[in-house]
């Protein structure tokens, strides 16, 4: 799995959570924008559920109901197994308090939820399992006492989600999925605020609320079409050509390579060139040469860092061999190339080198 995508998703999740403050919103928009560049699919779903083991809340009208959406990022695939990272939001409503003296009106909102999915791809039906973690809160919550006096209710917690589902592949209903699982949702501390300062919290009202229980979702997954080769395997001699350095560890250029003084280094520009072998038979087998040039700002001034070697191609992965015998993986996702180098993740976008650089 690519750690830069996971870091980006978690950072975007934190940004969404902090978006209620001006500073959080300003920083969050950039993170979310960068994350959405890598989105491969969007889902929308209806969900229902129960709270069978709670002593504080129960379901009003037989079943809970709600909905949600999620964006998915392809992490890695191979041998009919793929991994995806999801960032979503959802809600459920239809709860009521078990305590007869408490009239509780509330929905439960999850925002954001970060999930990791493993899918076993088959036709026409694929199977998948998921593990999720997120922030939950009581949404538009209001309570009323025995005499009708109103109380404001607030609670926040974390949730853990275990899920599994079926997804239709090549069929008339491609993208349709059904998912079930269990959500662990327990508010260990609830804040009750009376609108009348003279009101005292009734002793029988719960100090914690357990919303844990099973859920069932029915939804549709829409694959996003990018450029033609966005998720295609690397077919020799592609991706031969010029690739421009776009980000380092999720940060747009200029970006730090070393932050510690006095060896602080910052890359301001980079070009990766991939050239197929001059022998046609070798080029068709995915063999070629590569070179990397980076302009690095350091204490002594600007420096040009260069590297070169040969490469081999396997599906979405290029194996880069350097002059010292070191081998690095160069992987493609969503129209970008990802290179692990000296503890950093370098992201390259297709482009044309500046004049004089070819």
C-alpha cells in the first residue's frame, strides 16, 4: 500500500474535522483538493440498522434509516485482489431513549470515516471486507423532560466499523453493492444542558449512550473516468517519456527533503525521463533506461542532483536499477508515477521538460 495516499486521506479527514474553524477550513481545502485528485470511484448508499445490545437507546418504528457517501482511492491490485482506501460520511436516525421520562430526538452523524477495503475480484460478483475508523456525533440532538422542558444534548466519540459485502462487476447493474457489518459506537460521556438554569438533570437519565449494532447498506458505486490510461497496466514501451516532479510526500513543489539545519534541502524542480530500449524486441518486453534530475536548494546554493540507470516493466510497476545496484519501485496510480526515494515519496505527472532540458 502506498503510504502517501494513506497520509493524504488521514490528513484530509483531520482537515474536515477541523473545518469549523477558519484556519482549519483554509488548510483543509488544500488537503481535500489534493486527495480528490486521486479518487477513482464515488459511492452513494442507503443504510438501515439496529441497536440490540444497548441499555440506553432503542429503535423507533422497527428500523433505523439513513444514507451516506464515500470516495474511494485504489491503493494496489494484483492476482485478482485489490486494496482501496475510502473516505466517507453518513447518518442514521430513528433512535429513542429507553428511559420513559426522557424524550430524546437525535440523529447520529459519522464524519469523516476512513476505511480500508480488500476486494477479491470475480465476475460477475466480487467479495470484499472492510475495516473503518471515524468520528461520530449526535446531530441536531434535543431532549425533553417529563414536563416538556427542553435540554440540549451533545456527545462526540470514535467508532470502529467491521464490514463485508458483495459488488456486481460486469452485468446490467454494474456497480450495485450490498454491505453488512457491525459498528461499535459508544458515547462514554454525554453533555446535557438545560435551557432553564434551575433545572437539575434527572438521576435516571443516562450519562453514556451506546449506539453499537449491526447495519445493512445498499448502494451504487460510480467509477470515475479519467484519461484513457489512468488505471491501465503499464504496457511496454509506456510510460516512456518525460515526467515532471509534482509533489514530495503530498506537498507541492517546492518541498523539503531535509528540514534539519544546517543541512536543510528543498527540491524546487525535478524531471524523470523514461526511454525504451533501442532494440525493438527489448522495448516490447518493457526494458529501457531512466534518468532523474532535481534542482535542490541547499545552504551552499542551488545544486543539480542526477541519477540514471535501467528499468524493467511489470504490470503497474517499474523496477529501476541504479548504477550502484540499488533497485527502486516506480508505481503508477491515477495517471501519476510514485517513486520511493530516501524515505520520501516522489510523485510525477506527465509533462514536457522546460526548453533546453530535453
